[in-house]
C-alpha cells in the first residue's frame, strides 16, 4: 500500500476521506490536523502522496508544504483542496473538499492508478467497516456481519431493518459482502456530509453538501417518513437554501458556482427557484416576511418525492407520456405534488397552507398530473410559484449564460399571457444576474 498524508482539520471530512480513499483507491492514510504537524511529519515518512488543504490556521498551508518539499528535494504528488493559494507544483486542485469523485480520481491519477485497476482491485469476500461508521446509520442497506474468533461470518443485523445500536458491540469491525460495500460506504458518506455545518464550509462545499443532503433526505422521507432525524435534516437544508439565496446578491454568480460544482438538476432547480421566489415575494405588494418561511417550505419540499433529474425535468402531460420512464416512475411523477403535500401536511408546525400550495405547483388543485393552462382558481402564491418554476427552468436552460433577463422574460410572457401573471413577470424582470 502507498502511504498518503492527509492534512485536514475537520473530523468529519477526515472520516469521509479515510472511508472513501481506502475503499475506492486502497490507500493507507496518515492524518495530521495542524500546520505544524504537517510540516514536521514530512521529513519522517516516505509519503507517496500528499492531500492537503490550501489553507489552514490562516496560513497558506499548501504553499508551506511545497516550500518544504523544495528545501528537502522531495518529489511527492501534492493534491490541494479548498480555497486559497495553490502552489505551482500542485498535481491537482479542487475548490471544494466534498467533490469526492474528484478526490478519488485525483488521488488515483497522482499515484498512477487507473480506473480499471480500481475496479479490478482484489477485495476479500467480506469488507470490514469500523463500528464508529456503522453508528451513523439507522437502516443498513445491506446485511451486516460480524466475524467470530474462528473467522466465521454471521449476520448480526439484517438489511433494511432498524439498527438497535445499544445491542451492537463497539470499537470493533463489522463486515459487509464485498459487492455491496460501495452502497454502504456511500450511505455512511452521505450521513457524514449531513452532519457538516455550513459555517465550516466554503461556498463550493455548501453546494456539494446541499446536493448530497437533498438526495439523502428525499430517500429517507420516502422510506421512513417524518422522524426527528428527517425533520432536523429538513430544517438544516431549508436554512441552507435560504442562506444561499440571501448571501448571493447576484443570481449569475450563484449559478456559475452551482454549474462549476456539477450540482444535480434537482438541487440546482430547488436552489434557483428559492432565489427567484424569495425575490418575487420581497417585491410584490402582497408579500410579507412570514411568507419567506412559506417559500422555503414550498421550494424545498415540492419535488422531494422525485428520485432523479430525468423525473424532475418533466413539466407537462405530454412530456410524461413520451418519457421512457417505467410505470412506477411515471406514477411517481404524476403524483409527486400530492405525495409531497401529504408529507408537509404531517410536518409539525409547517406554515399554514403550504401543503395546498405544494399540491398546486403544477397547476392541478388535487396535486395529480400537470395542467395545460393555469385556472383562475389557483391562489396568488401558487401562481407566483408556477412563474418562479418556469423562470428557473428557462435560466437553467441557458446553462452558463449569458442571462438576458428581458429575453428570458419574453418567454414567460408568451407562456403566461393573462393579466394575473403580468405583475409577477415585471418583478422577475428586475432580478440581477
Ligand atoms: Fe419543481
Ligand atoms: Fe414538480
């Protein structure tokens, strides 16, 4: 195994890297968390790779490492993560630490390991995972095994059944069948990401965590429904969406950052529709501050039942009919507004009427299917959201811009020609990119 030095101070990110880099690339990793330790350990160990934060403790850590490598004539690939100064000799850089595909790929490339070698890597039939990681999950996606003193494996907890952590041994290893190890590792990774606090993350990482959290939460809400755990995560995600919409004064910047981080369509559209609808409510004459909370709920939950970007892009009966989705998926798309509305209806202390608004977000009062035109019986808030969604769709179509707001508004006027929409479209036209 190749010894890799990881310099990172966030304990959860350390765990994420340990888990993923050992599983995917088979690295043997030594972790240090301070600038001092990083510089001291350099001349003591023969590292094959260094993965380091660009900056730590307000110092340009990667630069310092590069300098020291120069002094000692060390030639070790240096992979730099996070914002800050990137030294010239860096073999790779990533702005956000939670681009795990990028980290795995970068580490493998630096060590000359090919994708094929990673796939063909020899793995024992049972893959060990430390109990401290298992403590993070409640519903194991695979059977969990323990190993007896004689080396026999036996199931200690079956797949898809709630784990009783009080009965599980601590400080030991559990095992999962080798073909199912990535499923387990990916779930633990998502759980670790969901525990990160936005305030410890840079703006790229906030987006990467947002993508992961909405996916994790959607799966959990659809399987276990509302629990203390899912409610907490929902609150955190809603907060993050609103903050992101507020911090970024210009929508164009936020969009660029999201595209640069390859945000999923589902997350991208949830974040942008939050921005657009918050803007509308702030400027429309019937808007009140309380409605901001409503907007948060609508934006976050309205498509939460959807599982992937293909489902999320469907916006009409015709598109649904023509899609290649199987019957189950078509049913889900058809009913997603209704499913989300029911979920929010049960959400403790959700703002009044949010479930109704979610039900109407494709113009149908009962939350089933897609309306051809938007009836007079929709509430003003539902109308506002329909416009915000359509505008979001137009923006996302433009990818990295340019975003000509007048030109985009022209499309809106053509889609929504009646007077009910006029005022809202005028407000949308004032969004700055
Ligand atoms: Fe949507
Ligand atoms: Fe929808």
